């Protein structure tokens, strides 16, 4: 791995491994995780605990005629069998989704996708529960399914959501943004217009740990304790409270260690609700853990956008406008998790990093007989789709104009002096300086030399491609004036308590799934109050222990909770300053903060450390008038805007002309996420995201046959990349701080997943230029590449 050397802006203490603030600190969580001492949901064992298994529909669309559970109930070890009809009696057969739709917990009337939950068994162990599933006799009346999203709105298409009153077709929602008329006017006068149909196929986040829960309902206390694989414990708790009619303080949601989320663990799944019901009806703790196939066929998938992109430009390559029309497949229930005002997530940033005169998008979303979901897999709320669209269509324009794709981008970037920049779809990019980022990527790549190498190879009939993608993301949802999920504003609470000996505990509302929050949030607090991160305990993932907030997704932890952590630490520091002024017998104005202590200005000998102040705050002796004892604070941070990280990615591929196999030979990623808290963790995030990108670009797709059978139901069929398919990543960075974030940091957790697929596809298409190929849809498997070389379009 090549990394452009980090400048040491960090404050390190005597021991180089222990930065007092930002820097390459090793992860605090790793000793636990690497030694097998992590505690995941499946590790939770409670006395008398029972196990739950779910019966799933074999059909994509079928009416349920009858369900006979008698044999299953009589099976050895079985404690309860619950059907949709039984849940109906409790008013729990349906639950709200995070997008104001409803989803069946257990099907009552119909099944609407293969793998849908139909009944569950609770038994003494996992095997007894699973064996008993076989004994449940369900009679189905099979209906025609809607699988091809393009057919969903045909007049004779079978109606999927007949549960919704007055529904007569499979229409889910329409959405538009930008100015249709202004865009049309610009297109009418453009020298060049390029149009391209682009599909972002359905993919799945496939985290290493599948979803699961352990529910423990205490009928005496009336309290429910739920361990679950959730990225948003507080939001989930409030939803359970609303659905169950219990107060929040009677529900404790604990998200223990999580083995990867990638958005897959944002929705509330029927299985969680089943576990809760299972515990209520048996009076025992109940565990439900999915297997791999259940995870792949029934939980939140991602993408599934069919996009038509159009770009208008002048002859010399000034991009004027972008227009797109999208057909979005939302599956059987709209289970997307997007802020209420944004049914298409943040797709509105499809204008990319370019200064345009006009832009317009119209979108139609439909129901199909497929699993619900839509926002997952490091999607940044659909920015993945948006970036893919714009970066592909810009490359199509470069091909049309016979212009170098790097030059075309450089010519059209929003200029640094234009920030804050309002896009033609109304997003205000907070800060950016795109050209240096692009130039750095080109330098690392040795761009001109690569193009020379390519020309030589082409002359010998070898297929080498160079692909570029430049992205701007919008992460850190979000300002509560525009953003809420089911009425819950997207602010984050944070509490900081400094104990008498100067050690601290910070409590977060966000929850790591592997991003290293226990380390980086300790570093943020350390940077602000000078207590070493090793002495700062990060508490998260337990609603009884942490303040309310909306959780981890959309790379919002650093932009929102990271800001909260910095500000709560400043609040504590302000109080510490009052106490220091009493201790040193000077006024507050006479003190200056030198990381870790307050000093009398001009007299460094007179100083008190934060640890001494902490002891004084809790100790004997008077405090200044109006200052309470203790050293702690809490806040709720409402961001004023999103943060807009950006990046320049360059991919080099070689294609074997005999087998059409694509090999990613080099990948250069230059990211700008503003102020960098822990460069090692950022690199880990980028490496992981780039690997995701190779997967999506070259091998991953959840496909269905015409009966609606999911063809990607195991990791034999749903291919994900291994270390063998990825190159040694070459990373670099630039730093353009966010002007409104207290430490200038922007999110980075999804950047590489967002930015890498277009770079890889652009590289493949570039390699295939001699064959006259202008576009090919992901995943670029050998057969698809072969078809593209032979001029045959493959259906998505
Ligand atoms: N960071 C930093 N400096 C910055 C920005 C971020 O050091 N300027 C650090 C943060 O402190 C944090 C990590 O990088 O430790 C990611 O931060 P951020 O970008 O705020 O993203 P989140 O913590 O909110 O994580 C969510 C994001 C999402 S939405 C998906 S999807 C995804 C991703 O993170 N899922 C992941 N990365 C993942 N990584 C792992 N290992 N597992 C997942 O499930
Ligand atoms: Cu969209 S996947 Mo992440 O936001 O949890």
C-alpha cells in the first residue's frame, strides 16, 4: 500500500503511541475483538433462554389459504408457534416502516416476496425450532408476481399492495427536483447532448454478522430488554414504544458489538418484533438469529435504480445541464430509511461536483414482489446511485467529445471561491477545493504515463483501461428543520462526565458497527479537554446508558455526534476554566488553555492540569460563586448543514481479451473528509469501501428469476470480493475543513463505496473503447464484458 505521508499535525505525548488528540492511535476496541472477547448478539445467553425460527414464504406472490400449526406445536421442545392471524389478534400483524409505509410482521392475507415471514416457532433450542418449521402446513394460492420493474405499472400488472386502501396499481411514489423548464431550455441550446441508460442493480450489504435479537420481557416489572443488531438503538426504542404502547423507560434496547452493519441494520425487521412477541407469550428470554440465506433474501437490500441520464454541453466541453429520469424498485414494502422529506434519499446531489446552469430529476418508485429495503450498503442515502449516474454520464460525454475525462472534469469543477455553493437542486455544499484533490490523484497515478502505456498496449491489441471518478457526498443528516425520520429530528445527544481522578466517560447516541467509535470519539474529547484517550471511556449502544439520538448511518456519526462530543467537551472545559481561575486566583480572562491545562498568561509556571481541576471540582474547598460541584455536561447537537466530503479516484484495469476477465491492477483514492481524526481508521474505512466497490462493479447482484425466486440467496451465488480480487490500494488525502463543524470534520464512512464503482466501470469501458463500447451495466462479470465486446446488450 502506498500512502502519501501524513504530516504530523497531531499532538503526541511522550509515548508516541498515545496521541492526546488526533492521530494514528490504535483502536481501543481491538484488544477485545481480536482476542475473541467481543460480545455480539448471538453471544448473549440468558437463563432459560428459548430460540426462535421463522417460517418464510417459498413464493414471491401468493394468497395464504390456511396455516396449520398443530403438528409443529406437538413437536419435541416446541414452546409456541405463532402465525400472522395470532399477531392480528394482538394488533401486531403489521408494523410501520421507517418510510411511512407498513410492512407485515407475519403475513396474514398474502405473501409479497420470497422469504417473507409467515410464522414463527419458539423452542428449547435452535435445532428444535428449525425442525418444527417443516411441520407447519401452509396452503398457498400462488399469484403472478411482478418481478420486472418496468412491468410494475402496466395496466394488467398484478396488484401487490391490495392491503393499502384504494390502491389500484403498484405505484409507490413520484418525486422530482430541479427545474424541468429551465433544464429543457438549456438542453435546447446545447451543442452536444448525450443520453445513456444506466442501471444500478440490486445489491446486498451482506455484513459478516447476520441480523438477530434477544428479547427478555419481564412481566413483573413490565420492562422489555432487547439486545439487537441495530445501528440506531434510540430510534428503534421509540418505534417499539409507539407500536407496543409502552413508555420508553420500560424498553431498553442494547446494541452490543456488531459485526458490520453497512446499513443492513438500520431497519426494524419482523424478526425483532417476533422475538419480542415470543418472549411475551412464553415468559422466557427468546433469541432469534438469522442464517446467511435469510439475511440475503429478506433484509434491506440496496440500489435497484434504473436511470436514464442526459447531459448537455458546449463543443469545447463546458457542461451546462444534467437531467435524469429514474425508475426505482422499492420491493414489496417501502422499507427505505430516509428522512421524511427525502423519499429518494439524497439522490438530489446527482449534479455532482460540477458548476451547472440547470438540472432536473423526475423519479417514479414502484412496488415489486421483492424484499423491501432500498437504503443500505454504504449508500449515503442514495448518493451512491447519484454519483454513479453523474460520473458515468460525464464519461460518456468525454467519449462523445473525444476529450480526456480528467480534463473534462477539471474544466467543470465548482471553483473554491464558489463555496458555499448552492446546487441547481438546492443543496448547499459547505466547502470544497476539488482541483488539488484531482491533481494529487493524477500525480499518484502518474496519469500521463498511464495514458502512454495504454496507447502502447492498445497498439498491441491489449486491453487496458483507466477510469476516473470524482465525487461530492452530503453526509451528516441532518438539520432538524428539514430532516426527521418518522417525526424524530436528526439531532444527537452527548454527555461527558469527568470523574474526580480526571478520567472521563463520554456517552454517545450513535453506535459503531466496526468504524472504531470507541477510539475516535475518545480522541475528539481528548483533543478538546486534554485527557488522554486511553482515560476516556466511550459508552454507546445502550438506550439506558446513553442520551437520545438517531444513530449511525449516512456517515452521520462524525458530522453530528462528533460535533456533539467536541462541543460537550468545550462546555466542560469552560467550567474547568472557572474552577481554574479560583484555584490560581486570577480572572478567567487571565487564563489560557494549553492542551491539558490552564495557565496564567505569560506565566507558564502557574498552571493547573485538567486532572487537578477535576479533583477540585469534586473535592473540598469553595468553588467560585454560582459554580456547582462536579465536572460534567450534556448537549444535544443540531447540525446547521450537512458536511460535503469529496474525493478523486482513479482505477486501472486490464482485461483479458480471451476470457473477458477484468483485473483491477491499480486503484488510487484521494479523499477529503476535512479535519482527520484518526488517519489509520480513515484508511481502513477507505480500504473497506473500495473493496465494496470492486464487489459491486464486478460481481455482486441480487437477481431474481421470472417466478421471483431470489438467485443470490447464498454466498455461492452472491459473490463478494476477497483479498485476491483487490489490488494494494494507493491512498492520499487533502484537507478542506467543514466551516460549520466545530472541528472541521466531515464524514468518510461511505465515501469509497460511493466513489469507487464509477471509477471501475469507467476503467472497463475505457479499456473496451477499441470495441466501440460506451457503456456496460454492473456487475461487469466476464460474460457481461464479453457481451459488450461482442456488441450485445445484456438485460439488467
Ligand atoms: N473519521 C475520522 N475523521 C474524519 C471522519 C471520520 O477519523 N474526518 C472516523 C470516525 O471517527 C469513525 C469513522 O472514521 O471512527 C467513520 O466515521 P463517519 O464517516 O462519521 O461514519 P459513521 O461512523 O457514521 O459510520 C457509518 C458509515 C456507514 S453509513 C456505513 S454504511 C458503513 C461505514 O460507516 N458501515 C460500516 N463503514 C463501516 N465500517 C465498518 N467496519 N463496518 C460497517 O458496518
Ligand atoms: Cu446507507 S448504508 Mo450506512 O448509511 O448505514
